[in-house]
C-alpha cells in the first residue's frame, strides 16, 4: 500500500501523521519543535523517523510550515519563530536526502485545505478559514484550490482594518482586526479591573486564581454571566464586521473558524451568525455557513497529505 | 478573417464593438439602452445589427450585462434597471436565433477582464478593479481568471463595511463603503452649505451654477483650493482603508480604479497610494500598483470579446 507522511510544524510542537491515499490516518503523534530548529537537525530527525516507520511505503512527504513558502518552487523564504530557516530550498534538499517526493506550503493554507476536503468545509466551493489565536490568521480555498496570492502571502484576514484610526499593529497597519480580537488583547481586556469588576462571578475567580483565562469567561458565560456573554458578543461583532465584508467581496459559501479562541463555542458563534446574516448582502449571504473547524489539531497534517497527494498526481491544488 | 461582436449593456447606453482574435477593434459605437428593454426587442436589434455588419464573419458574440449572470449556463437571473430580463437563457435563445456561439458575464467582471489583458492590468497576476460611480463596484481577476464566487456575485467591494456602525445601506448592510464614497453621497456632501462655505472659490461657483459637481471640486483642487484637496483626501482615505485590507487579504498586485469619480486623477490617486503604502503589510504591499483604468468606455466591450474568444477555445476564463 502507498502512504504519505504529513508534517505540520507549529509554534510549540510538530505534528506528524501517516495517511493512505484516501487520507485515513494510521498514526498521529507530536515531536518537540526544537527538533526542527534548523534544516540539518530537521533532516536528521526525518531520516530517523523514516527509518522507524520503514514498514510504511512512503510515496510523498507533505509539510505545513509557519512562514512564507513558495509552494511552486518548494522554497522556504522564512519561518516565524524558527530563525534557522531563511531561504531554504527544502524540497530539493529533502528529495535528495530521502529520495521521496516532497511538497510544502504555509500551515494555515494547509489547515484550510484539510478542512475543505475532510472537515467542516466539505461540500463548499469557496471557503475562508479563520484561525483565532495569538494571531488572527486566514486561509482561502477558492474554486477548489488554495488561493495563495501574488507573493504567496494571501489570507491575512487578521490585518483587515476595522476602522479609520486606532492603535498601530505590529504589522505596520492601523486598527487591524487582530489588535482587537487577538488572544493577547483579549487577555489584557479580561484581566483589567474595570472589566471584571462588573461581574461578581468573574471578580471572585480573578481573586482566587490571580489571572482570568478566556476559558473562565466562556464557563461564566455558559452559567449566564451577562458580562461574559457581552464580552463574546463584542468579539463576534468585530469579527462579524470583517466577515460580512469578506462574504460580500468574495462570495464564499463557507467560513470555518478554528483556533483556541473559537472554543468559546456558541457564545461566539450564535451572535456571529446573527450579525452576519443581518448585515450581509442577500444573495451572497443566503447560503453562507459559519462553522467551527472540525479536524482540530489534525487539520494541518491532513492538509499536508492532501497537498502531497495532488502534487504526486501533477495537479496544483 | 474571424471576428467577435462584443456588446456591453450599461445603465444609459449599449456599447458595441467588433474585434478580431487579437482584440483589435474595427468598429465601436453606441445604441440607446431602450433597444434592449426586453429579450425579444434585443434579439430583433441584434439580428438587424448582424445584417448591417454582414461583411464581418462573426464566430462569437460576447455580452457584458449589468446584473446577476450565470456564466457557465449562459443564463441571466436578472438585470439591474432592465426589468424585462428575469430568468432568461440568453445563450440558448441567441445561439438558436443567430447560429453564433454566445458568451455572457457580468459587466464589471468583463471590464476587469478587459483591463487585465489589454489595459492598466497588463502584466499583473491578481487584480482588483474598482469602479467608482453611483455605485462602488468591483471585479476580481485571480490567477488569470475572473473570480465569480459561489453565487456569481463576487466583487462587491462597495459593500465592505468601514466601521461598526453607521447609516443603513440600500443593500441591507451598515456603514458600507459605497454609502460614504458613492457618487450620490459625495454630491450631497459638496452641495451642503456647511461644506462649500469653507471655500471662497467653491462658494462662488455654487452661487453661479446653483449646483456643484465633482468636476468643480477637482478643478478647484487643481487650483490649490484646500477644501477641495481635503475632500479628495478624505475619499482616498476611506477607499484606502478597505483597499489596504483587500491587499492584505488577497495579496493582489494591482488595483485598477475606474468610473467617473476616478476622474479626480492625482487629487485622489496621490493620497490613496500614500495611505495604502503606509498601512499595508510589507510583503503584500511591496509591489502593489494602484492605477487608473486605461480602456475607459471600451473596457467592457473588449472584456466581452476576450470572454467569447476563450469560450470558443473551450477555456473558462
């Protein structure tokens, strides 16, 4: 039987999966990200891995990488948080070392691809995936393919400006969505006295734990805490403003939301869907579905396997 | 020799052009829009036209139409401002009546296509065309093809919200770009006493002519009138806010701006380019070019011919 090895390099760990040509996962496990601190360490680790897994007949390797990737050339311009990876012809190097066809792309693009074929995006034609975490990222699948843009940098929904003026974002922009609903900003809001003081429940948790987490807010919201409910509504409305515009502009039929912040669940999704339905244009909005990501931590690995599979067949996806 | 007849149906008139397979125009003229008030009148007129032009050997007809078009089926759902055109299988009808292969798409999509291949979009990979007129419309060419979206309604850049709250737009949305920089709104602003009173020059013109036009503001701006210059800067900043987000999200390398309002020229383009360069993400913004549309009133007809040409070759574009 023929297998693909999918590797998804994240900020804190590396996820590895073995899939067949129908994308059934046979193994799924993690490695510490340090093992990929630079290309030569990564190659050693991959060679060991292939040796350990030698009962699988690998026809392709697929990589999801957090940075700027030229998919066509199999080239890494740089990786965020992994400094040893500037300007690396990863495909060329790896194919030489392993003798196995290699394909790579940006990690968010591949998570979107995974969701599109196997997760919450199944059956859609045009889709946006949004990841809500420390950063607010995005991946676009248009007409069945990853949309990469002119410099392989498309998808930066987190840097769509919410208004004319506001705080300067680390990207150089002003009033970017991410600077309002990124994890860091949300943590700062909920741990500000003028915020939690308005809820007895949250004040009590803050006193007990020293620091409030987004999960605390979610649990409080589920118990009916008004402040917590309004907090998530506010996040939903800010996100909804930009997503309304994206649906009007791109006429996508599916929006998938993943990342830790999406764990707020219905507290986030109910006001978000309501907001978008109310404001979006009639035709574009009629059938648009806003769903939670379905593949969780496996999306990236599965996306990498899908990319590699189509790559083997000579199809750009 | 082989020719294509391109027909671009606009709000006030119909533009007709005859092109060869290299898109050289042999004739270009207008008809009153009333001649296309409904499908049967349009068919009669087209048959007469083909008769008059019978020295040209037409291999295809291309149509740009202001409404919702299913390009794949050659089907018109409806046209804006032309009520007799609900649910018409235009391709099927016309091919039967004329014996000539027929292709159709939305007019803004085809204007964008024309600019992409023959105008200000030449050499770009991914491009947004914005038309600034009564409405603020848009057409996207991504990876060399018209991007149509899931319901054939993509491109509505005019209905991207500028902020969280604001006036309700005719589309049902709130604070849409169009409701700030659409022609109607701009005309209302410049003819408001509290506006023009701040400029001696504009007050004088208003007194003399009764009504200020956008061209008056542009001429005043060229003479150095501060109020006029600031007026166009304000339009540029509002448009620039959304375009900054679009460049970050879609990583387009070209933005083409057409429509009457774009005639403000440098008064609009200089602050617009400056605003976007300052706020956009580094990589996406590095090579992005903001250009004025180059084909003017011929863009739609040429786009219709390009669509038909590729359609004849069996390629979806």
